[in-house]
């Protein structure tokens, strides 16, 4: 067992509690006398209560609105709006009534959020952007900070994820299940697990809030604008859902049940460049080192169910039980060709590697880039890959609120969130011969206007007489010996489990501006297990070990049973490529050899976090100079105990040695907060927030596992300095990492209109400390790996105290700031003229800037992942007499995107600016036997905007070019 205590960072910012009073002082500077406003009733500390205006006005839910809501706007009549306008009105009311700075999405009706997915809807909110993955909106950034800096709650409870780290993948949640989604951009003491960027809270409907029974069913078909790109793919999909809501026992018992099933296809024309050689000059133009044109067909299948039981037998007791289950299965078929080009060039006929290397021919260039290039003797790798991901997501929560006295409530909430995921990532390779020994190809490249290269080969890549199952470049190596790697299989699995118990007391004061108080505590235990298995795949004729030294043959004929046709790569110049069934090859044509390399063995790890949170706050409700003032002041104290178990491994003289490793650390953070809202003019509010928040590092950065290198040449009697001449060095994680911390100042001006709509302008400043530098180092004791050495070597290492080495690992050495401004305009045109009733706009824009620096390079600011300096979204809609239409356009400037790199390892590249246009049109029958029957047509990505990344801050150096095409949907809904 290995134990050590490296620290995440030597310096910590200590701001004590002085931030707590910032917002309060700002409010108190307003002239006038402070008066208390007394409201009847007792606040309810139910952290799961809905953030909906339909909730009883005496309920103050700490997660969505931590104090009594701001008084609602005066009603203007009995006009009832539905659909798009109803959703916008509900979201505006949530924003207005909350003391926190919040933006919301509200369902247009039961089981109907306004977009295809939750992430699509969130990406329309001010300051929120989404990165597309496989054509779907996935990775959310809030105010310029990526998914690692925000948290996601379900009914006020922190959730685990089916992803690799902490960021929630919103595909795991069917959008039909949610009534409201809130994005909190300021913090409150009772908001447990708040993020630095923001907190996304998914809210299911509460059956006792519904005025009558609801039965709703819907069905929708989908078609990709691009026809299926693989023979075993599809361009057609569907989505069906049903919801039942009812009340019983004199409206004291409510039940809501929902179910959903989805099959969503997508197509992806992909181009990937390895990189570029050259200096970008006329004499040395940039030349692409390798290219991978691919076609990809995906199918996402998901089914799930949700249930809520709500019981309120009296005004003294209220109990709510929630359950959610979702099964997620995604299948990907990927086929294409990988061309080693300038990265594999040897133009010297006298050198040893000339015969197997590519040869560069004629090059024409302009503007520092090669425009046309010819390569000969290219030995390409033809790929037929199959990826499947299966995931299950469970969430249970039980909340009980008991009124102990007329002024004191006790609330107890227990929850469990669990996710498990398994991946089957299969790669198969074909080529003309093992180790570039077969027929070479002549390939002509032409640079296109979009930055990708058109690749025109000479060989027929659909000819099974030329291509074989083999390792075309001879890249296979198991860490000690060459292997015939004609394929590769990765089978990672993840389990993420979170149990939480929360209890709180709250009550009221009489005749005081301090209206109420709340104290509470929360215990949570999170355990994430990551397990990996990987295998080299070789033709059966090679032998069971796949070793080249034991191989009877290094290639095999492609079985005719595996050939299912061809795939088109003509969009990049390749007429056709072989379409093989990779599962047939895996089951019938390959042997597998376990991947025992140290870098593979040390991936398995467990990270455990025990977190104890205590909080206290007071709520303010009064007047300042005749102006209504509401707010809260509070503090969280968070005690964290984190631990990781795994192993460290190394290879010496062809022998792999591993040893168990375990490490734990604990620390405490104090997080003060204050929020204030003043109604300066009728329906005009100034909201101020000051807080300290934190968010924990990526789970893969907290792992204890290490891949160790042992330099035996430094094992000498004269070496007594392990820092200068280390025997051991490694790369790994850092269990002692502390959370990112942020001191936040938020300011919002909001003016609401009596006829509906509002304008809002918000500014924010975040001072970030303990920012994680992923490329740092700390000292570690490697004594557990001494058995890898000879007895004589061990004696020297222990005698000279050379067991310590350096681990390249993340550390909390960064600091800096994020500053930004966001604005929103929501205007129903009826305010302008009665003739425009039904028309309206919702427009938002955001500017964010950052300056983050690491101690290792204090003069160079880094680029924050996910940050676009400029973002904007605009929606124009019409809705009246059952008819509705909407067009939405959203834009984000360039940003640092997280993409899959080598062996699916996450890596960062700059993504080009993009603008997406979506539209929908529909009609709901207002009378007759079709009343409550609706039909809706939608279209996504009408601009057919591709996802493009580039390197070295040079948009011309394109690395990824992915075209997803347009998507079309046609659906029907009927509500009983």
C-alpha cells in the first residue's frame, strides 16, 4: 500500500466572510428607513419543490427561490395563453420572482419542452452555449465556463452522470419528463452543490399543482437530411411518450407517471487531419501529415420512465417521492481510410526506411499552404469500426416536510443517483500487406475552400483481392514486443453512485426585516469506478498471442461473409471503400491478446468523495426608502474527504510490475453568500449577488493511478540526487487536488412590462483561484516498485534514497478572472400594436472575457475550454388561435472544444465560430372532435453548419471537419 500526501497547490486564497456582506452593504447604501414587511405563513424548506409560479405563495423553496418570492405583476385580464407564449410567460415569472439571478425554460404544456432536447432548449438561454457531438447539442458552457464548472440537479438534488467525469450528458434525460429547467447564475447558502459557472436544476411537475387530470400522448418521426452513409445505418427515427397526472383523496394525493421511447439516427461526413509539417512560408509550406476521411452512421435508442407520488394530508405534512429511470444505447458505424502522408515521408532512397515510407512528389503552394500534393508508396489503413455504448441511469428521491409549530418546519430529504455504462469500441484494419509490405498507392491531394483536402487515390479500395486483414503499418506493440494489430478492442465500464441525506429547520421572525431563518446539513457519498479492458486483435492464422515473432501469417483474406457492400467517400474524392461487418470479423476472423501495457493497466481506479455540508442563512423582507427589498445572507461550511484506489505499473526488461496504490486527503471550505433584490421602480428590479463557490476537479484528475518509467541508467553508487537524476518518473492523477474556487459578484437590472415581456441586463465578475493546471508535478515515493529491480539495484536505490520521483500530474496552481455582460429582450408585439397580437421576439446576447494563468507560466494566459467571447440567440415567433410558428438563430464565436483524440482520449482544439438556424410550425385544434389534437413540424440546422476545429490558432490548419446535415421532425400530440 502506497500512501503520500502531495498538495494540490501551496497557496490558497483566504477571503474569510467579508464577501458575505457585500450585497447587503450595497443595498443598505440606499437612502431611507428600513421597514419590515410581514407575510403570513411559514416557509417550506423543501429543496425539491417546483420552481413554478403555480406553487403556493407561502412556500419558499431554497433551491429555486431561497426567500419569499417577489410580488407578482398585476394581472391584466383573463386572457389565457398557451404554447410558446405560455412557456415564455412562465419563465419570465420565475425570473422575476426569484431573488437569485436565474434564467428558465418552461414546458409549453405537460410533457412538452419547446425543443427536441433539453440541451437544445438550454442553448437558447442568455450566456449558455452548447457544443455539438455527433450532431447533437451536448457540452454546455455557462458564462464562458465549460461543463466541468457547473453542476446539474434533478429536483434540487445533485446527479451523477453516464459520462467519463462529472459533466452530465443531457441525452440521458428524456425532455418530456420535465416541467421547468432553471439555470441559476448566482448562489445561495441553501443551494447545495452549486457550480462556479452556474447550476442547472431539472424540475419534474408536481401533480398536486395541476388543476385537473391530464393524459397526454405524443409521437414524432425523424428524418436525416443526409441519406444513410453506411449499409447498416438508417436515416429514419421516432419518438413516443405518454404522461398521466391525477389527484385522489380530496386532492391530497397526487400521482404523475410518464414514459418515453426514442430512436434517433444521425449521419456524419467526417474529415480529420493528423496535423501539418512546415513553417507556413513559400519555401516551407504547411503540408498535411495524414488524413482520415470517414462516414459515420449513429443510432441513439433510449427508453425511460418517471413517477412522482405527492401526499399532503394536511397543512402540517407534505411528502413527495420521485423516481426516474432511463436506458441509453448508442450504436455507431464508422468506415473510412487513414492515409499516412507527410508524417510518414522518406524521400531518401539510400536510407533504411525508404522502401516502406511514403514519398512526396510535386507540391504547389500559395499563402504558405500546399494547394496540391502527390504522394506515392502510400500504405493506407482501411477502417471498419463499430462502437456501442449502453448506459442505465437511476434516480430516487424522497422529501418530507413537517410543520413542527406555526413558525418552524422540519424538512428531511433522502436521494440516490446511480449510473452505469459499458462501451464496446471495436476497430478493424485492412491493408495491402503487413508493415507496409504490400502494394503502395499514389494519392493526389487538393486543398478545398473549407480547409479540408480532397484525397484521390489510385488503388481500388473496394477490391478484396488487394486488401487483407492485417496491420498495414506494423504499428502493433504490446509494450515489450511487436504484435500483429489487425484490430483493437476497448471495453471500458463506469459506475457512478451518489447517496445523499439532507435535513433542515426553518422558521420565521415576527415584526422584523429579518423575515426568516434556515439551518441545515447535507451528507453525500459519491463513488466513481472506472474499469478498462483492451485487446489486440490479429488474424487467427497469426496465433493466440498475436506476437509477430510467433506468427504463422501476418495477413488473412477477407471472408466474403463479412462484406456487406461499399460506402461513399466521394465527398472527399475516394470513389468507394469496403464496407465490412466488424462484428462478424470479431466473432469469426480474429484472435485477441490482452493489452498488458502499463499505460493500460493503470487506468482502473476508484474515486470516493464523502462530503459534509452545513449551512445557515437569514432571509430579509422589508423596505428601504419605500422600496421593496428582499434577500438572504448565509454561509456554507463544506468538509470534504476524498480518496482514490488503483495501482501503479512499470515495465523493465520486458517485465511488467504493478503495485496497489491508495491515497486520501481531507479539507474544509467556507463559502459565504449574500443576495439582494430591490424594486426601484414598479416592476423594475436591481438584483445583487456576492458569493464564494467551488466546484470539484474532474474525477479522472483525482485518480491515484500512475504509469511509471524506470531509468535504470541512473541507478549508480554516485547518484544521490533523485531530483536531478531520477530513477522513477511517472504520469498520473493527484488525489490531493482541491476544488476550483471562485469569488463572484453578480449584478442584474430587470424591467418587466405589464403586458408581458421584459428586458434584462446582467454583469458578472468571477475571481478564480485554485485553478487546476493539468501539466504540473509533485514528488512521490515509488518504493512499491522496487521488486521490478534486481537485488543489487534495489540496494543502491534504497541506500542512496532514490525511491522518490516526480509525478507529472495536475495541481491547483492557476488563478485569474472571468468577466462578462449579458442582455435579454423578450417582447410580445401586442405591446406595440393590437394588430400584432401573437407575434413576439426573444433575443439574448453575451460577451465574456477571461484571463487565467498558471504558476508554471505566469506571463501567458490560457484559453478556457468552452468559452466563446460572443454568443447570441434570437427567436421570432407567432402563436394565435392554435397556430404557432417559430424561427431561432443562435451564434457563438470560436471556442476551445473538447474532442476525442487518440484512443478516444479527451483533447482540446479550437472550434470555428458557428451559427445554427432552427424552425418549427404547428397547429392545435381548438374545437370539435379533434380538440386538443396538435401537429408539429420541426427542422434543425437549416444552415447545414459543419463542426470544424483547427490548431495553432490558425483557422487554415483544419483538423476536424464534420458535416451532420439537416434534421426534420413531424409529430402529433393529443391531450385528454
